[in-house]
């Protein structure tokens, strides 16, 4: 998969030239404003998708039939019913992934051509907030499970579509020599935002939600609403400070469905003129699905398999986000010095080892997850941040939203891998812990594919 046709232009060529002419104070303000969007929206992933709402509420006995929920914790029928909830959530997330795969590149192309990146980012952010508010309606009854899973899936879709344009704006707030650090700052602030949000959740739960009636799932429902308010409070600086991207005047504006035809020819053009970009889109698709699986299913493994209590899961989440935030910011420095490919390879290798330990040492109990699980979180963020900076470095100028849309699509095109393997393995074994192997296998496959993708610096 070596690059036989060098990239003709860097995604930084035009955007960085403009950004570099700004006064230092204004550059810092734009970088911070851009990075705060990660801080604003990360609680959806950290609190809702990973550690609290889905792990402790949506896949709990609150959504089992009363007769099944009344069974003992070790009863096979009860464990099987909980596994069904876990696999059901995976199915809804898979459906959302298909929708992202169909929409992301065409919407990204339209944003590039019309100069509407910030507008699409705003639209996706609004839908994400509405989905979080909607989770406040999910009562603790089996009939509401589908609504909760659908809203989590909708929020994931909105976050992905918004993230396409957010990632594309990276070239508007960095230069080739700082892209790794700026990308790492965004991911790092996201993890820190997750920490603060989780701490607030722990404080609220420890204070018994300050006397609020928490029956019928109201405690968790209020947490989801709070995450929506958090996003509203901290996302606005980006829309004030970072300007809209200019339209691509040399590219035709076409209708929505005709956009798929234009997209095809754009992909052909990537093959001819930006071969590294083309191959990286394919290779990264696999391992990024594994990374998504870590966030989606990790806390479920902790709660269901390792018997973590509610507070244990949230304390683990706080520690995990702290480690991930610090490691991601530090990895940004290595990214700029050693190259993003090196950071990605080492991170994936470490993730495979940690995930294998979680399964192999399972009989030793909770201490295994505390050690191996926290070690695992130190490498997820660096892999994500370095992937974003790698693509920003090799994307032709003026096509950032489209290429990051393809980035989302290629990931979602195989996004069935981890959820499907997770669902199949659990269905075959009847135990959630074995689903971890699905994540490990996908990460390992991504690592092998990434070994044969060349670093842009090597060319």
C-alpha cells in the first residue's frame, strides 16, 4: 500500500497560510474555541454512551421483565436477558452507523463546496443536544428500551456528522508543525470534559440527587438532560471565534443524489493524486471501529462481567478519562516529532495486549479490570488524535469536509464489525466477557493493515 502517486497538495496549504498571519493572541483564541467543542460534546460519549446511561441504566435490570429481574444475580436466565439488552443496544448502534456511512461523505462534500462547514457542525450539534434531552423521557420500563437505544443511536449519528465538519476545521486552526498538538489538545480537553461531567454525576449521586425523586430512572434521565445543557453551555465559542470556511469555487454544486456520482469521481481522483489518503481511509476504518467498541462496550464489561457497582463504574470512568486526557495531549507532541503513524502503531499494539489481558485474566476478578482497563484507556485517545492529524496532513486543500466525511464513511462501512462480532460472540457463549475478544480481534486486524500504510513524512 505504498504511495505510488504523491499527494499533490496538503490540506494545510491555504488554511494555514491564512491562520499563520493572525496575531498570536487571536490564534490561541481560535485554537481554544475549536478545542472546547470536544469538551462540550464529550459527556455524550463518556457519560451517556460509555460509563453511566447505557452501562448502568439502559442495559440494567430496570429494562427486564419484573419476573426476570427478580431472579438472582447469577441466574442464567437473568444473565442471558441482560446480554440480550447489550446486544440489542449494539444492533441500534449498528443501524446508526449505516446511516452515517450513507450520509457523511455527501454532506461533507456539500459543506466544502458551499463553504458551510460551520453550519453543518451547528446542525449536528443541535440534533445531538435534542437527543440528550429526549433521553430524559426514557422511563425505567421494558417498553422504553427501544426509545432509549434509538436516541443513543441518533445522538451518535448527529455527533458523527457534526464531527466530520469539526475535524475538517482542524486545518483552519493549525499549521503543519502544530497539527498534532492542536488535535491532541482537542481530544485531551474532551477527556477532561468527560472527567468533570463524571465528577458532577458522582457528586450528585452521592448527595442522593439533592433530594430529587429518582424513582422511574429519574436520576439517570436527569443526567442525560444535564449533558445536553453542558453541550449548549460550552459549544458556542467555536461558532463565535472560528470563521466559516470559504466555498470551493472550482467544484460544481449538484443536487443531493447527484452528489453520490460526484463523490465517486472524487474518490477516483483521490486514488490518482492522493494515494496515501486513499489507503489510510481504508486501513483506519477497521481499527477505528475497534476503538469505538472500547468506548461503547467497555463499561458494560465492567458492570456486567466484573460486577462493578454504580460508583465503581463512575470512579473508573473518572480515572480513565484523566489518564486518557493526559496521554492524548502528550501524544500530540510525539505526533509532531515522530509522525502520527508511529503513534498509531504503538497505541494499537498496546490496546491489543490490554484487551487480551482483560479476557485472559478474568478469573482473577475486579483488580484485573482496574489495571488492564485503565492501561487500555491510555492508548485510545492517542490513536484517535493521531488518526485525525494523519488525515489532515495528507488531505488535498479545499476537500477537508469531504475527506473527513469519507473517513467517517469508511469507518461506518465496516462499523458492523465490532457490534456484530460482539453480538454474535455473546449470543454463542451467553457471557458478556467474551464480547471483549470481538474488540481485540478488530483492533488487531486494524494494526496489521496499518503496518503497510506509509507515513506522509516517509515520502
